[in-house]
């Protein structure tokens, strides 16, 4: 399928709301074009000098149009794709385009794994001193929290390519465990640093079985 492309160094996941400021002439043209046609365009992830995988976005609304033609828009991420071929310009348009095929996601996760990941996220937020309101197993959507659990761009990009829910959750679980361990070590170090210059109360040593 041929779609307009708007490469960005960002990863978006299905269901995510995306706010964009459009200022380049080619992308002003892109938004005006899709507004009158399909309403969708692709955002391939620009990473390490290449674009292969990305996400289709649907234009939800144009919040503001400036005198310069610049726009503030809201989009909804729809589905992920892989680029088959890329064109620097799409026909006589200023913007790029490409042939893509859409990835089929398989929801093969089990409730216990989802609940485990949820528990780890709550533990992570507690360690960071961040409150998260009304997050339960019933309304838990990992994709709405992807950008808020300390993943790097490379990690998010790797997640985007995974087509099985269980694989994605296991990847996130491992990341959370590692991150929590690091934070715990940092907190312990902060406590140790805080003890410097203070009087220390040591437990008395029992020399009963002491040998020289």
C-alpha cells in the first residue's frame, strides 16, 4: 500500500494520541492533502540513519492554524508497518511516500503476565516517588505507558517490531526488573552518602567467639 510518509526520530504505538507542530512546507502540504482524502499518513522511525518500521497515524483534528500556515494537530496512532520501498517525493508532491505492509499483532498474553508487569510499573513509580492515579488491571494499557517507563528510543523501536503481545510484555518485564534494581542501588547509595558526616550508631560486637 502506498502512503505519505513523515519520518521522525520517535516511536508511536497503536492507540496513542500524538500532538505535532507542523512547520515545514512539505508537511503542511501533506496534512492538507490527507485532510481531504484518507486522513492517514505514516511516521517511519528515523533511527541510526535509516527508516524501516513505523506507525500509521490518523489525523484527528487541527487544533490551530497560524498565519504562516503552520499547524498544531492531534493524531491517533493506528497500526504499525514495515517499509517495502521509499520515495523521496510522492509523485509531484513535496513530501515523501512509500509502499508499506502492515504488521499483524497477535494478542497471546496471559493475565498473570500482564498483572506482573503492572505490579512492576507500580513498584517503579513508587521508587521514583511518582503517583499514578487509578491504574488497575482492568484499565491497564501498556501502550499508554510505554513512554513513561524509561525505555530508550532503540528499545521502543525494538518493541514496535514485535508482533506477539507476550513477547512485548516479557521484554518490558525484563526492562522494569533491571530498572528497579538500578534505582534501588541508587537509593542505597544516596542513603550511604547521607550518612557521611553524621554520628553512626553501630551494633556492639560480641567478642565471645573472637579469635586472633
